[in-house]
C-alpha cells in the first residue's frame, strides 16, 4: 500500500480504495477518542487509566504503522488526541492545565516524528523501487547480451584470468564441437584448438598475450580451428580482448572467432585461376615467367643450372580449322596429360599461348634437358589424335635454352622461341638447343632483323590497318570499331603485330609506330562518311604504347594531327593498357586529361589482369573499360571468370564508365554478357578483323 501511495502525485489522484481506508481510520480513531472522553464522566479511575494506556499504545502503534502516508497518520492521531484533550479538560484544578500543556507538547513531538518517519519511509520505499528497477535493467541487459551472443554469426568464448572457459555461444559450439555446459571450466586450449594453416603447428595462446598486454590481440597468420573430434577444420580469424570490472581490473577475456572458411576457399580458387590455364590446369604464362625469375635468382646465387624448353605444336591449326575449337581444346588436354607423365613433379610445365608450352627443368644441364625434350618429341610423334573419324598426326617443335642466371625471362623466352622456330625450319618435330655462346648473338640478330624490317615498313608505308567492330549489346547505342595494325612482309603477306612489336618495344621504336598509326587512322576517319567499311561507325579506338605516353612530343603530335586532319575528336578513342598506365602514371594522367578536354575518349585495355586494377582506376578519367579477354573467354563455363566479369562491370557502371568485353568467341558468351548488362562486345563471334582497303 505504501509503495502504491508514493506513486500518487496529488490527493485528487488517490484511488477510491485509499479514500475508503482514510474514512475507516477516522471512524476508528473517533470511536476510541469518544470512549476516552466518556470515561471521564464515569468517574472510575481504573477504567480511565486503562483506557489512557490503551490509547497511548494505539497512538504510538498507529503512528508507527501509518507514518508512511501522512494523511492517514493524522486521520488516526488527531481524533485520539482530541479525545485525550476532552478527558484532560474534565479534570479539576490546575492539573488539567499542566496535562493539557503536556498533551500539546507530545502532540507537536508526534507531528515532527511523523514527518521524519514519513520522509524516512519514503526514502526506503524509493530506494527499494530503484533497486528493483536496477535489477530489471540488469536482467534486461543480461538477456539482451545473451540473445546477441546466441544470434551473432561469430564464435564467441569467454574465459577467466586463469584461462578457463566460462561461456561459449552456439556458433562456437558448432566450430569447436563442445557444448557450453561441457566447455565451461575447461582450459581454453582444450576447447579452442588453433593451428597454423601453413605449418600445422599449434598457435600460441591468444588469451595469455591479451591479459599480459591488457589490450586487443589479433592472430594475423592464417589460422585453422580444429574441432573436438579432430575431423572438422574451419579457417578462422581470431581476436581476443580483455574483460574489465567496475574498478578496471581484468577479470577475464573474450575471444571472437570469425569463420572465413568459404572466403578463404574462394580466395584460393581466385588465386589458382590467376596463375593457371583454365583449359589444361597448367600454370599460365605470367606464373611461368615468375618461376623463371626465381630460377634465375637461384642459378645466380647458388651457381646452379636449369634448362627451359619452348614447345610449339605442329598441325594444331589444321585440327582447329577442320574440326573446330572443341577438338583443339581436347587435343591440348590429351597432350598435357602425356607431357606431365614425362616430366618430374618438381618441374614446371606451363601453357604459354594457344598451342605453345613452356617447360622449366630444375637442376638440369643442357644435355639432361635434351633427353627430356627428345622424349617429349617421341611421345607426340607416336600420338594419334582421333576426332569424328578423322585421324591427325601431331608434331612438336622444341627450342631448348640453358638457364644460368645471365639473362632475363624475356630474353630466355625470346631465345627459346627463336630456337623453336629453327626447329620448325629444320623439318619440325625436333629439338633445337641454343648453346650459351650463340644464344645472345642469335637473339640479338633476330631482333635486329625485325628493327630493320620495321624501319623499312615506316619508310615505305608497308603498315596496314585492319578493322574489328565493337558491337553495342544495346541496339540503341552507336557502333564502335578498333583499328588494328599489321605489316606487309617481303612476300606481300600480312604479319600480325605480335611478331614485330616486341622488337619495336625493346628498341624504343613504338613512338614512331604510334605516330604513323595516328596519322593513318586520322586520315581514314576524316573521310569515314565516304568509306563503305567505316561510314556506320561512330567511334574508332587506337592502341597506344607506354613508350608513347612518356614521349614528351607525342601529345603535341596528336593535337596537331587532330587539327590538320580536321578530325572530330569525339570519334577517336585511345586504348591504353593497364600495364602501360601503371608504368607511366603521371604522364598518362596528363595525356588523358588534355585530350579529353579536346573531346577524345579513352579506354583502359586488358582491365582486370593486374592486382592493382581498381586502385588505379580511381585516379584515371577513362570512358571505357575493356575487360581482359582471359576472363571473358571462359566465363560461360567458369563461375570465377563469370564473377570477375560481373564485378568489373558493376564497378565500371558505378563509376560511370562503360564496359567492353573482349574475346567474345561464341553465342553463349555473348548471351551471358547481355544478361550482365555489359555495354559492348568484341570478338570473332561478332566480327573478324578485316583489312581496310
């Protein structure tokens, strides 16, 4: 009742039950007061004394009981005091005056005591209410924390300062195989078994380091959590923090284990895809060159010798042209299996290109490597490839070079390629070894021959343009086209750029070639309306090299040609490879900025092939991203490549950049690109390059 009355803010807010209680108290005290007053007329002193003691007991008892609510206390005490006053007034003589004065003093003391008692009672009741409210809040907070811990997606464990488990949540139960009831009281290392993913060794106790440091401890190495049975492993990220009490004293630690099994699995797949050929499963050219660098370093440091073979299949083009790419892919897979059975597990076999393979033989001199190469030739010579009742005899030409630490991977690959070409020239299906004393001479001689031919092509206008259309996947968008460069050889046949551009780059001839290409393209584009091959094309793309980007006079040359040829800059789009941009970032930014101000467009070619693609994209102002064809080519079969294409497209669109997918070679890939809302497609499925007449 007292707690209820304390919550009432005013007398008008009292409940009807309280008014009834107040009336009852007044009636009772009035009856007792009347009895006392009447006793003074009976004249019986014993009855009077008895009633006086009884009334005193009633007053003090009621006072103590009802003091929590002052109106009730007064309603009970005042009538009784009036009864005593009447009794005193009926006494004769001066005694009545002294008694009346005493009653007044006592009544005043009682009022003061009632007020004090009321205040103390209220404080006690309020303290009780606050205590109950605090308990409720603490209970709610505890329940909220427990629900959060049960619902969180990470494994959570807590320990005391001795490292004994005090709690694990359901996710931690699943990861460790321990139930909370079983784990509590056990040592943490028994419940949370962490091992290094690389070495398999137990990981140091994170709680001990956390308590010692009194701060967050995160395990930076890749860690695996082994469950109770030892059969289930989960890749986790683990962090540990100390738990403090109100006085900031450490009372334990909390360990959070974030399950990253799926994430690390995807990272491994992406990492594998980045360095492996999706068709054969062999390492790709990029990884092969990295391993070749490492082999060169060990050869220099330890003065050991390795060997490298460059393999080029004979008659592979015949299989592709006769039976299609599916047959060619099957041929490559079958030969890969046969090659792998002839080399050691420690050697590196890689697919370098369409029908080209590289083999790195560790710890082999040239004579030993020659035996391996001869055995590979024999395997291919005895192999018969059958497809649709057609039988093909396949050959392989192999160029062999020593890896002794005196060259670079580029030089070695070029020398091995040259040796392979000599093997073909000598009759195919054979091995040609490049000896240390003639390797450099042969390589330099071959490149110098190309530089002579390139200079003659520049002087005699022997470069030709080929056009390949870039089709918008949205029919409402304009058509684009890439203008490609070829060179006419001594026999009047077109030489692809891959044959002469490496030599041009090595001897810094690319700025001259790019100037020639810019002039050729601008001349054709200026007259495109009268050109039946180009009149429906809205924008033309031109490839530029990194050397031209760093050439201080190249920007002025392009600007001057735009003005002299009277070309609409909006119809020109320059393609720059991601590698060239990164190597010449400052020059590339200036080149792009100035020509974009004139109206030219820019495309970032082979986007996605570099690990820093997205980071550099923020610093460049480009209009198009040309998605690396290595991802596009197999995206209809490989979910990782599909995801890469999808991600690049999404990032490009978020940044307001349109996307172009290269290497579109079949209808399935083209349809997949439409589903992803890729803006443009380019490849043999859309248009094969044709020479501009």
